[in-house]
């Protein structure tokens, strides 16, 4: 997997975090903490598939690499 793809996936995760942070000002403290890394694995899969029109297999590969980097929670966590 190229560095460009990893950077793109990290940008996707970060952009969703920034959007969630903007919405979190009117939400509870629990939801505010959810807007910081590591993000849920299911959210990663959903966003990669939605934003990049990736297959299930490709979305899993991207999210697995982000788990290794600490941006995403492991799927069994």
C-alpha cells in the first residue's frame, strides 16, 4: 500500500473528527471524547467505503493499517 493511500485514509479519519468536534459543542462530554483518536473501527470502514467507494476488502485493509498507527481502535476493542 502506498504512502499516499495511507495519508489519504488518515485525512479521512481526521476530517470526520473535525466535523464531529464542531458538532460536539452542544453534546455531552462522552460524545466529545469520541471525537478524538482512536476512532471506532466500524466508523472507519463506513467512511472509507463512503468517501472512496472502496470495496469491503480494501476498506478493511486501510482501517487495519490505521489500527497499527493508533488512529483507529481494533475491531475487537
